[in-house]
C-alpha cells in the first residue's frame, strides 16, 4: 500500500504538468479551433529561458520564472498576430500547416539559442519529507501546490472576470459575442498570452523535476492532446481530471510493470475510456 501511495504522489506531480499543458491547449482550441502543436516546444523554450536566467545571469529562480513568463506572454501574442491571425478565416488545413511549421521553427530556435545538451533547472529544494514511510521530495510538493494554484487562478479568471466571460462568450458563439460588443480581435491575444504563460510554467516544472532536451516538447504536446481527449475537449475540469488520470496511470505502470511501457499503458487507458465515453470523462455528449 505504501508503494501504491508513493507512485500516486509521483503521478500527481507529473499529472500537474500535463494539466497545465492541457489547459493551454484547450484554451486555444476552444476559442480558435486551432490544434496548437507548437505549444510543447514553446513550453520548453520557457524552461530553457529560465535555466539561462538562473545559470547565465544569476537570477533567483523566482525572478527567472517571472521574467520567462513575461517573455513567454509576449511570444504568445506574436504567435497569434503573425502566425495564426492571417489564416483565421481560411480553411482549417492552413492553420494545421502553420501549427506544424511553428513547431519546427520554435524547436529550431531552441537548438540555435540553447544548444542540444540536456539541462536541469537548479533549485535549492532538496529536502525530503517522510510521512508513514511515504517519501515526498520538497520539489515535487511545490510542483503539486503550484499546479493547483495555477488551475485555481485560471478557473477564477475564466469564471469571475469580465475578460474571462468574454473568452467564454467567444468560445460559445463568436457572432453573438460580436453583437454583444466583445472585441474578438483582442480576445485571441489574451488567450495566447495565458496559454503560453501556462506552458512556460509547465516547462519550468519539467526542467526542475526531470530535464529539458531537444524533442521533449513534441512528446509533451502529444500528452497534452491525450489529456484533452481523455478529459473532454474544451473542458477545464476535464483537463484537470484527464491530466491526473494520465499522470497517475503512468506512475503506477512505471512503478509496478516497467517504465518502458508506461506510455503504452497510459494510452490504452485513454482509448478504453473513449470506447465507452467518446466525449471524454467530463465532456458533453
């Protein structure tokens, strides 16, 4: 039982990363209907940037994260303005091609500016808590808390603020939102800024918990879309539930079967859910 609890805690930590990736993806998909494949590479850019600020410029970890968030939000706005806005009213295949091109472009920029070496974001969170035989590294605990706070902040923003209500209005009916006076040209900018900020946070978590290396972004965005499908497209609660289910499933599979099969088993669980509930766990029929 102790080992099961241990693996569940590990799964919640990585599940928190998946949740943040999925929240960024579902926000963009819900508003613009775009599968933003570059989101994983953008997340890794945020992780690399944080590493650079900490090791290269001597920033504290918190300051490095804050600056990376600001840079990431500006990058998100530029991506919407320069890449997706010109194809907004075109055929969906155009946006699909742009998304794939962006993925290769951002990945190339990461290689050009940060190199091909694997890096780990240094932290001073090295303590380990032992509760009833279950060990909880301080870093994983902070990751879980940070992910929970970000999900709460995102939920409150979408539900309680005027901007959040405008985002929901555009997602539900763009034409009606225009008639109600919503500026549908500004909303996508806000959405991409928020999405990229969440992605940067996920990249920092990956870089702190594991490592950042070329190619990780693509795998991360695949997991993000798997979470969206599992939880239900466009559903914030679904993204949370789906991310935790995927993270815990992976951790249990790695702990009790083999880490080589954790991805396979996780996707088998996802497919099994969709066979019985095609709209996902929290999606509408």
